[in-house]
C-alpha cells in the first residue's frame, strides 16, 4: 500500500471516529436533558410517597436531648455570655432541618454549654406563604405551648424529626397533639393552650422583629445583632465575635 493510500485510510478512520464521538456526545446530551426534565417529577413523586407513608402512621418518637446549660423557654445558656446568637427558623423549612441536625449541635456543645454563647430560637414563617396553609404557624404555636411546660426544646426536636418533607399534612392538629404526648406534656394544659392560640402574639412578635431585621428566609442567623449569611458555617462567625472581629 502506498503512503498516500495509508494517509487516505487514516483520515477516513479519523472521520469515522469523530462522527461516532459526535453521535455519542449527542446521545449523552439528550439523556442528560431528559434526566433533568424528569428528575423534578421523580423527586415530587418520592416526596409525596414519603409524606403519605408518614401521615398514615404515628409521628416519629425520639429520645430527647439533654443540655449542660440553662434552659429558659426558647433560650439556652447564660444570658450574660459574651456572644448572643438568634436563629430565625420555620419548623417546616428543610434548610432549618439541615441547620438543626448539622450546625446547631456543635454551637450548643462547644459554645453554649461552655458559657460563650446565649442561644435563642426565634420564629419566622416562610413555608405558609409558599403553600397557603397555616401549618408552620400551628407548629410554632404548639412549640410555644410546650415551652409553657418547660418542654420547648424537646418539642422542637420532635418537630424536626418528623419533617419528612415540608408538607402541611405532616403538621395536622392530630399529629401535633400526638407529638405533645410523646414529649410528656400535660395534655389538658397543652390542648387548652393550643386551641386558644395562646401564643399568636408571640409568634407575630418574632416575625415582626425578623422583618425589621430584613429577614427574608430561614434559617437566618444573627450573631451579636449582625446577620451572618453562611448559616452552615455559623461557628466561624461566633469565633470572630469572640475574638472581637
């Protein structure tokens, strides 16, 4: 075979390889686009199934946390601590669930229980405005009724443990009442408090204070009165505050 023929054959093979590569890339691209289009539907279906499964049974019960710090309603720690942290949250907010499971325990263990931080849970309603229900409000009211019996943090934890999704169906009156039983509340007192919406003004007060601070979403973390944008790294903000930065 002549050199010229070899070159022609090599070029022909390269064209075939390039054509196959282009076709392969087009197929992969089409598959990625298809996956991107159907993923939201799959996620919605999965969430709906998870919600329905949870609703059909009792709420999840958990072992409550204990704290080596003073507990006072929605507050934890020494009110004279050098750093004050306020976390504005919605019990139905998935970002708040992440924060509660992955950030808050470190803040409490390393800073609250060592006397460096005075920690406050504040209510800010977001999800109700998204889905047109009042489930976040009712959950907050129930939590404050639990606080009346010195069980806010136990109720706080069981609410987040039952956040399978953000669906209002997980926070019905019946389920909120069952959670109250799980944490050992006096049910006569709880039911009277809850049904009377006794803490509606307290919820409104927290929300209004959040609005005045320009809170727009949850969780929103304030450290010594200053908004800290990276809630997943709130410990750095606390360290900076302790260092006087």
